């Protein structure tokens, strides 16, 4: 099927080829002519990096196709970094001759390139790389439009603030005329009551505007990741349960609830489905993904969202100081960040393994207590997990290692203090298993009490 380019904003896209070989530009033009609408893409050519950068000062270039091996002191990787610094909205695709001894693609990614091609260029690979860049551009445009909507909502909120200030000024003016006579005071009191009623209405309206802005952002998150629909509201429910158990203030609880509902805004803003799926895998990417910083960036400019943005920034900090981005530890991590982080991890596990019980989720998280997650938060999260258990599921007993006997059935996995999973839930103990458990316990002690099912 012939590929046709959907022109963004009605403007032709410009591709600049930086290569000593003018044949490259001719080949690119030929591919473009056969694959995209007429006048949709314009191809430019520069033989050296210096000429290419000078041309970019004069013309708005959308995609740079640059040879990694250029003549002179400047190679394609340096050119890519220079473009990243000066023209962050321009995409770069690096290319080079095939070299099995060098990870050129890895170097291209480190330099900030959006794509890499081996020479000679193949039409399919070239079109795939260009179309990927153009899809990202379309998604960036959509996000920009959403940001404009948010800015309009912010403008309305500011207008309401000004109205409240104007009303307060009117009240101050009215007070200067009180005391003329009793009748006038009664009339002024009536006016004051009316003004106060207007102020209350304006405050209520501000609250509704804040809630509608929050709801709009939640809808954006839900639309961008429909497979996890309801996740943010469940995390908010869990986070409020923990925050109330910790006796936090109403103001803190309100901010934590909002942060929980918006904690995946950065994921929704990521340009590709692959990156969103990667960011959602908290177990593997907790120290790698930067979506909390993206969420903070989107929120911190809006009045009233500053504390919420700070909570989201530190979602991937670990209590042992090994987290991201600021390597905070212990109580230096905002309490809201510690709560939402644990609640989100718990609910992601429940989504991934719906057949497992809430206590199974706690068993998986137990080795990370004191490492990733705050111990007090984990204690209250465990209490929440017990509230989600059915009456037949909760019939368990805590037992020490030395009190185990043959015939007992494990109600949860057994872990050693080093984090090794020794036995799975549902295992029925026999003499051989008991002997192995005791020997292992002498070397690497069992972590906590062993949960067994009550005999029926």
C-alpha cells in the first residue's frame, strides 16, 4: 500500500540531508516523491556540518538526516548534540555504514537522535523512521492543544480571582460610610450580606473550576491508557486511607488525593505507546523512567498545583536514597510521594495479576520495605489490603519457623531476609520440606512470621 503523509498544520515539512555525497539527497527526493503527497515534504542538502548548521539558522528544518562519519573534526554525533541544544523541536536521524564492531545505534541514542539508519539507506527503513518522527510531531501538537485548553481554564480562574479582589475593594469602600445613621447601617449590612454571598459563590466557583481542571486531566490520563482505566481513582482511595491512618491534616490529604489522581499525567504525555507501557512497568523502570518529572513540569506552572507537582516529582525516590531524581531518603521524601508511590505499585500488581489476592501483592512488596517503600506506609497499606480480603480468604494464622509441622498449608509465599522466595503459597509441608526450611533458616533467616491456612 502506498504511504501518504498527512500534512501537519498545512505546512510542508523540511528534511535537511548533511552528507558529502549529493546522491543521498537525490535518493531521498526519489523516495519522498513516491511516498508522500505533492509539496508535503521539501528536501535540502548540505555537504558539511558547518553548512548544515548555517542553513538551519535561516530555515525552519523539521528533520535532519546526518551521516555519522563526516569529514573534518565534527562527526554526526557532535552535530546531533549541537542540534539538540539549539533546535530542540527538530528531529535527528543519524546514519552510517554498517560496522559490526561498533554500537553506532547506541551512540546515536546517547547523542539524542530520534532514529538511526544503516547505509545504504533502504526505502522501508527510511520511511519507517520518518513516519515515526512525524507521528511524534502530531502527538506533540495534540498535547500542545490540550495545554492551551488548560491555559484558558487558568485564565478563567485568574479572572475569578480578580473579581473577588474587586468585590473586597468594594467592601472596604462601603465600610467607610458605616455609622452615618442606624438606617444606613442596616442598609449597608444588607449590602454586605449580599457581597459576602457573592464572595462565597465565587469561592465555590473557584473550587468547582479546580475540580473540573483536575477532572479534565484525569480524563486525559484515562484516554491515553484505557487498559488501566480506574487505576488513578483506586490509587487515590488507597492513598486517602493511608493518609487518614497517619493523622495527616485535611490540607495534606486533599493534596495527596489530587496527586494520586494525577500521578500518571507524565505517562499520558509520553509520545509513544511503547514508552507509556515501559513507564507503567514500575518494577523494572522505577529508576529509569522520567515520567514524574514530566508530570511535575506540566503542573507546577498552574496556581494551586505547586504542592501536587512536588509530590509527583518525587514518586520514584526510594527511602534508602537510591531513587530518582534527587536521591532523597527517609523523611526527606515528601510524605505524599511515599504514600502514592506504594499505593500505585500495589494497584499495578493487582492489575497485572488479578487472580492473586491483596495479601499476595503485599508479599511481593515485602522485600522492598525499607528499601523502596516507607515502613509506616507499608504497615497501613497492609491494613488496607486486609480490608479487601473476603472472610474465607482471611482465615490465616501466623506461625514461627520452629512451630511448623507436617500437613500445614502455606497461606502466602515464604521469603528469606535476603529476599529469596523459598516456597510458594499453597505448598503443603512435609518432613523433607520442613528439614530444608530449618537448614536454610540457619544460614539466611526467614523474613517475619509464616502465614498458614487455618484447618477447616
